[in-house]
C-alpha cells in the first residue's frame, strides 16, 4: 500500500538499532500529519491503526522521546509492501533532513527571535511547508545547541584564566623566594621590601643598561660622546615645570591614559626595518615641501579678504608639487582639501618653541584647546649635537573643536625637526597611512585615522631679538567633513576650526600667558592684584589645569561617548558619566557631564563680555542663587583685558549658606573665546595663594566656548584692537556636577533630569539677557 507521502520505507528487522549518522535528516516537505507522526492521509492512518495491534505504553514513550529529540527531522510512513510483509514492522519510520532552504529560513528567524510564539510558528509552518510541531521542536533543539555551545566556550575561557592565574601564582612564589634586600644584598624577610618595588628596581637596571648600550652605538656614528639620555629626560622634566605646564600635564594625562588612548598605544607595532628608510624618505620630502610652502607667496597663496588668512591655490600647488598630488592620493572616502597659512610674532625663543613642539606633553598642554589626546609611539632619533636638529618620531594625535557636534580628527603621522640655518628651525608633520603609494593602510593606522589625512604641515620658526620668534604656520589636510553638524559646517569648511590661524592664535595667547606666569616684578597698586610670584604661579597652574580639563571633556573625542537626551537638534543636551577614584585633582564619586551647542544672533565679543562680567553673573548663573558676585583677586594673562584669571566670591542671599569661592579664567583670541569656572574650597585656595601645590585642589570645571559662526564672522586684528565683524556666535555650554560621592553608586534618572533642567534654564537665561529669545 502506498501512503500519502508517496515514499517507500525500508523494512527493518526487529531489534535492530540504526546508528544516528545513518538516519537521513529532514528533507521532505509534508502535506499531512497525524498523532502517530505519519505523513499518510488521516483516513489511511485510521484504517491502519484499526488493522494493527495496539503498541505498548513503553514503546509509545520511547517513540515520543525519540520524536522530541529529533524535532528537526521529518517522518514518512511505511509503504504498503512493507506492511503486507511484516505488519508488526509497519510502524518503523524513515527520517529525512530539512531542505537547505528550510534550514536557512529557520536560522535567519532564530537570529531575530529565538522564542517564536504560536502565531509565528504557524506562519513559519505555512511558509516552509512544515508542521507547527516540527517548528517547535526545531527551535527547542536549536536553543539547546546554542546553550551547550556557550557553556563550552565559557568553560574553555575559565580554564585558560585558571591556568594563567596558576602560572602567575607560581611566578610570584618563585620571585618572593628569591627576593633580596636592596641595602645589603642578602636575603630579605617578608615585609622588608614589596614585590612591586623589587620588580621596578630590576626593570630600572635593565633600562639603564639598554640606554648605555644605545648611547655607545650612537656615539660611534656621531664621533663624540653623547650626553646621558637620563639626564636629558630630567632636564626636560624640570623645564616642563618651569614653563608652567606641570598642572596641565597631569590633567591631560588622565585623558591620555583613558581606555581609548591606551588601546592605540598598546596596539602600535614597531615599524619594520624595511619601512624605516621609507619613513625617513617621506619625512625629508615633507620638510622640503613645507619650507617652500612657507616661503613662497603669490600665486601659491591668496589672501582672503574677510579675515586676512592665506588660502592655498590648489592648481598652483599641483603644478609645483606634482609628485605629492599624484603619488600620495588617498582612496578612502570623499576627502575635502583644507590648506591655510598664517604668520605671527610670539613672545618665546625659537629654542623653547622647538622643544615645546618635540615634547608631546608640552605640545598637548600648549594647544590643549586643539589637541585632545597625543602620544609618541616610536622615536627614530632625538637629534644630534645636544639639540633637536634631525629629531624624528612617530606620533598619534586627536584634534578637536570645543563642541560635541564636531567630530575629532585623528592622525597617525611622523614629526621631523630640522635646523636650516642659525636661528631658523622647521617642524613638519605628515601622515603615515600609506608608504610609497601603497593603497592599503598601514597596520598601525587605526580605522578612525583614515577620515583625515595630514599632508606636509607644520611651522617655520625664525629667531627674533628680545626673546621673540616669527612663526609661519602651514596647515594642509584632506578630510571627510560629512559628519559635521550643519551649524558648524561653514566654520569647519572655511578652515577656521582647524586651520593655521587657530593654531597661531592659540600659540600667541599661550605665550603671553606663560610670560605672565614667569613675571616677577608685579606692581601691587591695583586692588585685588596678586603680586606674590609663588602665589601667581600656583594660581595660574591651577587655572591651566581647569582649562585643560574643560577642553578635553567638552569635545566629541573618541575617549568618551556622549548620549543625547532628546531628538537630533543642535540644542539637544548630551550627557556622559565618569567615575573618579583616587584622583587628587577631582572629587571622588560619579561625575555627570552635560553639554549643548547652539547658534546665537550676537557677536562673539558681546557674548564673551556678558559671560565673563561678574556683575552680570546672576543673570545666567542659577547656582549663584541671585547672590552678589565680587572679584577678590585677579591675574592678567596678556595684553587683552579679557585674558585673566579671577577669584570670585558669591555672597548668597540665604544667610544659612556660607560664602562660595569660584575660580574663573576668561581668554579670547582671533578664533574663539572661553569662560571657564569651577567652585573651589576656601582652605585649599589659601594654600594656593601662598604658593602651595595646586595639583591637590579638586576641580569640576564648567563653562562656555564661544566661536564665530563662519569665516566672515571672525575677528580681524587691527593694531592692538580687535574689530568684530561677526554676524553670530556658536556657543557651547558645558557643566560637570558630582551626583554621588560613592564611585560604585548607580546613576539615577533624577540626577540626569536635574542636570538637563539646569543646562536648559541656563541657555534660556542667556538668550533672554542677550535679547535672543527667538534664536
């Protein structure tokens, strides 16, 4: 008899067990089913059941158990010939696998929904011509398989970690058993010296031997003994402190030591010996191109009327540097060229400028509003004859705009320094994403660096009398600007956000600030002026650390992630959290940062003067509670009266609250302005004003970053005065608030709502005070 399925089942002797691998899996597409899981029509099944003896309960249980274990299998009934030959064996079945199409559909659906409901199983049954019960069993088996797979993976991982811990334990035991006393060299008892200290001593000795060996090799090529690199490092360290970048470097170190920065440094693999000559060749060619671009004027450079910035003529550049424009073309994405040049006179010697450019900590501290993270990955040469002439190093840097709406630019590049004549130095950067035209990116290049390609860029430094230097800065990049928010689009495309003018304006302001820090003879005629040199230096270092922390925390750096609280508009508040533990520069606990950026129909200078004026502070500062704000002390930072550090006291109207001190720094230049402040402890500030260490004062900076809205909206310099020709401002408001003093506490939604309300109310108050309610 032929069943409804049309297939013929093979006759199987009683008691014979077929191995699982010989059982064909489900491939048939059944049209009918029954309680006995036969594919014959129901009527034939009923007649067959009437003609066959009833099976025992044990056989039924075994069959149902086997059926549940093979839920992904399909069953066909036996043929009529087999039933006639042996009716007792007629219930033996043959199993087939699902078709490849059915398995693919089930796998795709499982990835989306591992637990389908009845309606979904019915839909799959109809679509795949399977029974709902088969669908159910297939998903049960699949979930069991996935669970077993995950358990095996977890077991392997735990075994690996256990073996690693066992080996570490053995190593520590061996080290403790062979520990020696650092004073007498004999065996030390437990507790006399820590294991970490012993390891540091061993590593220190190995490093000293390596330094001496390399110095000996280098002396053979130079022809005379070289100064000790260890002594040179000590000199650089003391020079950093003298220049006043010690406070800022500690703050930047926190961000440079973040997870993202550590991954980039740890992922870096030293360049192969075959690649090093290529890197040197790229650096030398970039140096030649930079010097020509810094010295040649028309027709290579044209002056922009709005702000006097020099813009590169791409056609003339292609004619002058055909090799650079063809052999190094990047194939990654849509790149927009940006090239600008600017020249200024700064109050710093050429030697100090070169040292600042070649030391990553000093460089990132000097340009903290532009450089969010920086690392030296590999040093080829530290220079010859005791200076930086010929110094060559591979670096990573991330450049920022003080707003979460502008993506940062990451670069993997080589920096080369060369002295061309007495008093003339050049420092050039060029990307290392490709070498000698290789279209594939270098393995050391993070994927994020491919969005921005740094062509030969840098500065030409010429020594001038009286400790001044003439600096010509060239910035030339190819970048993908599609992710920039629309309100910053004009500013970025004009080159003002990352161009040469911003670099030089920042350098001018920072050099003036440094000169103020090193000044000794300060007249005390004006009320509130801090004339104590140690107190001035400590207070300026504290303000520098506050400014660096604010700039590093308000941008769209990859070191942190912003979360938008509402839609996709420009004024949406973005928040992020961080945990502060064992950091003397920040209060311990959970810190919630919030920032928003928006456009105002007011000039940048008007917005800056309003926000920095302590007499108008109660018009926008909600935390001052309407109290009177009084300036207790201030330090001038440069020629512009807006560049100063102030210590403010808020006299609260509520007599139950004590007076609050606020440290505020305001700074402005041709490309932007900042007003940054932080509440400070009275006792701690007394220590700072007396010349104490400012690195142990806990700060949570908040403030404002004010940028012009376009290239035509910049501030042109005319003599010593700035004439504002801006039509609007791009204002970024940022707050940092300690929401819980316990670092392990959970962040509550109420805290986020409070900060969101605080920043929204501040924005509304600023718009009302500036008559910009409809902006």
